[in-house]
């Protein structure tokens, strides 16, 4: 993260403005299109690690008003208020060193090995996610019901091995580790599970796209980590379409 933050700090003011504009647009789109805008506001506030009190103070309103918006007890805020909330969230992050903005910068250039990456405005239950991608759980199926999927990363395994450094590995986790890491170009599935085993960050589930065969070591590592290991045989195009359908 230090290297990523350094790159953000070294950006020109024009580049930083582009990053800020992109993330503000993303947040605004999610809030306005959400069936539960209050919970989406809460999600982004928590992503930016900002308390209700901090946000309320910046907006010069009572924390109870923020709480009412997020819980749905108060009518959804209008466009002008949503804009003020987003501005406050981003400005508070900048006051705290721009850590989350820096993370978003890394997601805009995730690396050659990442085919696509996205966050979900609302967490998806594990069983629903697996059904949507026509997946079959090989390991830790009983843990699926306890999993909530906050996003996905679709990875070209061969290109990732060649292009992603150890420092870049955190990029595959996007905003949250509560996500599906989906690996294409899998032969036996040993390397992805070894990488997951040795790294402190763990995904909610791991998906192998059309593996030739799943190595016993991959089974054992998934069992040891209690991470559901899922296989899908959808075409890559259809798989990406269904992954994006929750976004």
C-alpha cells in the first residue's frame, strides 16, 4: 500500500483530479441507481473508513441524520445532498492522506493479469453467486451459506504469473477481500491456492474457470483455509457477463 500511496502522491494535480472525478462518479451512480440508497451510502462511508460522526461534522448536521439516511428511516437524499455527501467522504479521505483514493488509483490500472475487476453495490449471498455462474463447489461447500460476496476479480492466471509482482498482488483484492477470485487459464489450480495460502489476505471464495484437472494440493489448501473452491465451465465471455450482472 505504501508504494501505491506514493504513486498517488506523485501524480500531477490533473491526474489526481481525474481519479477523484472517476470515483465520485462511481459512488454517485451506485447511490442513485440503488434500490437501497441509504445502505449504499453506508457501504461507501465504511469503505473510506469514515465514521458517521466524522461525516456529520463535515456536513454540519447531526450524526442521527446520517444514521437515518443510511437506515432508510429518513427519505432518500436528493441529488444535491448526495453530491455533498460524496464530496465530504472524498475530502475526509484526502485529509487522512488519501489512502482509499490511492487504492482506487491502483484499481484503475490493475495490471496485465487482471481481465476485469468490480465491486458490488450490495453483497451477494455465496449460494446465489455460485448458482449465477453455474458453479460447482469442490471444497468447503458448507461454508458457502456464510459467505457474502462484495465483488469479484477475474484473473488470467498465466498472464498474472508473468506480470504481477508480490507488491502488486494486493490489487486483485480491490476494495474488499470479501470477494470472489476467479482464475481462468487454469491447468491444475495449484499455483493460485499456494499464492492464497501464503498471503495474509484471503478471498471469500475461489473460482476456477474450466480447469483441466484440479490438483489434490489445491483441494487440501482450500480445505485448510476453509475457502470454498468452485469450478465453472461457462464460456469466458458468459462468465464475465454474469460476474458483472451483480455490479
